[in-house]
């Protein structure tokens, strides 16, 4: 659990960096063999690409770093429950473990596609969940306030 919190804090820092750039604050980190091999945040605004979620960014980096498409010995840490698209990509990568902070009742994979992960992927949820959730909630609260 100590390592989970350590890596989730790294993902939170990524999410905060994304928020400073005007992105929805979601951060992700991939760890393999105790080493961080990829880190990133949402880049949908910067890249004008709806698929540029934090998870997609770090999956691509990790696969490139390891020289293969399967990440069976890796863990992905994400501040927000992955959407269906990201859960599908995590599933196709055969990720060994998924750890996420805040749940996403509106768009999370558990609501729409609970079987989208690889059957062997272990899931841990709620790590620093309150902090992760507050980051997203505050971002949208400020955004709505700016539009009023």
C-alpha cells in the first residue's frame, strides 16, 4: 500500500501539471520492476485529440520503452477510473495491475464495460481517492465559475 500511495502521488503531480495546461486533471504512471517507465497526463486540448487521455499516453510510452505491446509485468496508476476506451486499451496491453484513485460514476469503465480489462489484470481502487476526486471536482467547479 505504501508503494501504491507513492506512485499515485506521482500520478497526482502529473494531473496537476495537466490542470495548469488547461487539461482535465487526470494523471497516469506506469511502473515495471519497481521503476517508473512512463508518466503523463491528459493532452486532449493540446493535441486536439479526444483519444489523448493520460492512460493512452503512458501506454504508448511504456510499450515503446519495453519494445513490446504487452505490459503483463507492469502496473498502471491513474488518478481517475479509466473510461471505456482506456480500459479497453489497458485490457489489450494485458496490464498486470490497474490502480486508480477516484471512481468515475458518469464515464468510468465499471459502469459501461466492467469486463473490458484482461481477465488476469488485478484492480485496486480508491488509492488517495479523495485527493484524486477533489482535483477533478475543483477543476470543473472553477471552469463552470469562469463561464458564468
